[in-house]
C-alpha cells in the first residue's frame, strides 16, 4: 500500500453502530514489533468505527442536521490528530477507552473547524476531501449548526463513558477546550482573517499557525498522555513527558502548515482534495510567499529534524515505543495531500 493510502479513511460505511459494537483495541495490536503500516491501518479503521458509533447515519426521521454532521466528520480525512492521541498514549500504557474517547473527540472538533473554515464568511471554499463542502451540500445555515453540534458532541464523547475516571475526563476536556478556543484554533483563525491582504513576517505567520493549526495537534498529543491514569506516572516523569511532547508538537504543528503552504502552491486540486492556489488568490501570507518554495521545503525538513530530536531525548525503550510518533512526523512532512 502506498504512503498516501496509509492515511486514507477506511470504508466502514454501513448500518448504524452502537458503542457496544465498537470494542477497545485488542492488546496484541499494541505490539511495537508490528509495522507502522499495520498500526496505522488498524487505527484508521478504529477512528472510522468510533465516528460512526457516535455519529450514526441518519434514519428517515432524522433531520438534515444529523446527516450534515456525519458527512463532515465521517467521509474521509488523514486522521492525523487521533493517530497522535494513540501514538502518544501508547508510549505510556494509557487507558484504551480514554484514548478512544480522546481520539474521537479531537477529530470531531477538527471536523467542526473545517466546516466553519469553509463557510463563505471565512475561507469561502467549495471543495473538501474531494467532495463539495458541507455548506455547498446542505446550505450555510445547516453547515453552521452542524459545526456547532460537532463541537458540543466532542465533549459529550469525552464525558459519556463511566469507565473513564472523572479526573481523566476533566483533564481531557480542559486540554481540548483550550486548544479550540481563543488561545488556540479560534484565535488563530481570527488572526488569519485579520491578516488577509496584510504584510506579515515569518515570526507573526508562525505564531498565527501555532494557534490555528498547531494547538489542536499539540492537544492531541497531550490528551494521549493524559489518558494515562494519574498514579501510573510519577509527577516528574509526567512533566518530562509533557516537555518532550510539547517540543515535538511545536515542530510538527508548524511543519504541517509549511507543507500545506507548499502543496497549495505546487499541487493541483484533484491531488489535494481541496481548492489549490486559494491562498494566493486571497492574497494571504504563506511560508511560500515569504520564503520561496525551496526554502519552505527546507524549513519543513528542519522542523522534522527538531521533532525527531525531541523524541531522541527519551530512553531507548521509550524511543522504540515512540516510533509511531516519529513515523507520523515523517509522513506529515513527506505527504502529497
């Protein structure tokens, strides 16, 4: 299977699923002796099953809102954020049920953000994941409500399983809320809107994208770690782990956006699954417009090196368990869409 197909969503469309039909990942699949390909494929199927369980396909009596929510969240995507939840959590023997809830919740928030980003009052895009955007398919009002409902549903997912300790639930909610709010994704989007047509330097552009794109990626990693029971890690060990994940997240979060800018300037819409060249058409500052295409690619490679260096500070045993994190970083930088 090719690299690009690794991060394609598995086709698990079918009848409505319940939580009971979505058992936790079996322990034997956690083996780090298996290939990354097998690891990723399993989790791609897992996140699709979780989304289908928490956003069941609408029946004839369901309103269009439910269909729009499912359309926005379930139909494709790279699923990088839930992958990061599992990759980080599995380094520390985190609770599988908590990781499942965190992985699903972060993907629902990501889906909500895309629905709102595509609206005419924001980025005004008509293509997402190779399909018409949610507002094109369902209308602006329904798309707006679908985004709102997806965000709320994420927090329902985090707090609906009594088998997950209240302490972990609270920490997961706090991390996700902070990443999605004014200090994170929403604040970054506001900066992006205000900067349209303005001249930015690399520092200002980097800060904007650390909030708009990087905050939710960082939250995914920290949520994975937070799924480890409080007594499972000593306080100092947890602080050291957070520091490593923080450095790794800063690097991959910025690299993700740099690569997005490179692809927007160099790939076509069919490959990207969204409108190519949109940033230039809207006169937005990008890493390509500020640095040039080759320098932007070099920056992405430098950021990859920083992410891998952060993981190298762990012990050999921990580094082996963190190989999915290392491979995810590589694929973020070398992806074609």
